[in-house]
C-alpha cells in the first residue's frame, strides 16, 4: 500500500484489516508520525519512505532497522514484489514509477493514482503488456465502469458516461467564478478529499483527468466517453450498450467500496458502508457547462492530441492549483495557465518514465512562469 498516509491509503489499511488481507509493505512520501505508527501496527510489513528528511531517516532507521528503505526507488521496489496487490494511492505523477513496476512484475495494480494514466498512459500500457499484470481502478467512477463492464464485451459498448458531482460551483457562470476564494473552492459538497483533487473537482479538471484515465483503462476512444453532471454522487458512472441498455453502478459515496472491490475482484465481500436506500431520493442529471468549466474541454483536447499532451495538462494544472492555493492567482486563471501551457508545448510520443519526467519538468517550468513565478 503506497501513499498510506493519504486519504485513500488510510481507508485501504482499514479495508485490508477488515478483510483480513495481510499488508506486506507500506510506503509514503514523508517519514511522518502517522507512517511510523502504521509501520508499528504492521510489524511484518516492509516500509518505504520516498522523500525523508535526514532527521526522519535517522528516526525510521532507529525504530524499524532493516525493514525500512528510503528514496524514490523504494516505492517501485515495494510495488514489484511478486504476487502482490499494489494499492497505489500516491499523489501526483510521482506515482508513475510504482504503477509501472507493479505491472511489469505481473502484479495486480489497484490504481488510485490517476496521474499514472493521465501523465504516463502509453508507458503504463506498455508495462501492462510486458509484465502481464492487471489494472483494477480504485477511482470511484472507473470502478463503477469496470463493474458495469464485468462480463461484457467491449465491442458491445456504445459509450461510457462518467458522473461528475459538478463541484461547489455547479450552476455558476464563468464570469461569476473570477473572485471565488480558496475556502469556497475547498468546500466540496459530497466527497472528502485532499486539497489538490478538491480544487480539481471545483474546476472539473478532475473529470478531465478521469476522461483520459477511462480512455487508457478501457481502450475506448474519446468520442465515446461522455460526462454527465449528477450532483447527488449516487450513480458513480454508467455504460451504454449498443442494444440501448444502460448499466449504472450506484451507492453511497464512500471510497472504501471501490478500494475493497479492487482487492477482492472478481469476488465481493461484505462491507461496512451505510446500506443504500432508493426511496426518498431525487437523482438528477445535467450537461456539463464547458464555458464555465473550460478545464473539461482542455481534457478532451489533450486526450485527443495524445502523446505528451495529457502529461502537460497534468503538470500545468498541478502548478496552477498550487498557485491558487497560495493565493497567487485567481480561480479562473487555473484554466488559462493550463491552456497556454498546453498550446505552447508540441505533443511528442512517450516511451519511458524518463520521457514523462522530462515533459513534466518542461510543463511545470512554463506554468510556473505563467503563474508569475521566476523560472
Ligand atoms: Mg473520481
């Protein structure tokens, strides 16, 4: 379990404990108290710290001895242990090497790190091909799609329909979003998440990433992936088939359900989430507003351009969101900076993790200067 101190990681540990699934390894970016506590709660587990401070490194070595390893390669090493289910809950494109390592080793990758596919889709698919692993999505929409697609042939799919909550600014016009505050943007109506993904939900960039993620996960072209705004977040996504049938996967919004399904697949196991009641519900669906939320349009644009363009989209967005969170740019400048970065960098093929890292650095530097930072 990688990224154990994040929201997905914590819930994954909880799900594993309830299922009785042994935890062979845990990893996180920093050597925090929480990681140390998790390491002590799992005395059999190997522990990785990707970017420790010297103090953290001393402390972890003192407490855990030889079962802890350090550095960015530590995550990929843990992910490549044969016969593992690797839950990748790392945040950002830093999660790509672990995804590649898991698949190359023939492991099941329970993928919560969508940036692996957004930034490095072609590289991840090549690793899947080489290693013969399997990729099971943990992202709630993609888990819903995979559950709807189980037992179906991809030839019979007319389109995938990704649900979007619409975020806190659903129904607002583009102009009215100019002056929104960080606090307003962080106030997500239905899902509890980290700050970057919460801002990405407010701009609909998260949905843009999910369109690209769906393309790589299921091999469906962009013309056959739609987004519908569904503010109640009960229908997690839908598949329309060529005979006119629609399948939807529904339930209370709770990430423990997709996490558990990715671990138990193709079986199911009893869960502890709230039972779902159909009665007394209003489920509504609307078209996304691409004028107020241009990031979604940019997602399709980058996805269709292919190659390095989605990696540029991801990197530029990460920098722009950071600038917004630090109150250096306004909310609507996020999309503007991403668009300018995307337009400035010519798409090129991605063949390796290094190719992804290179375009990632280039896009970050450009977005950073567009956000008013010095290069
Ligand atoms: Mg999602």
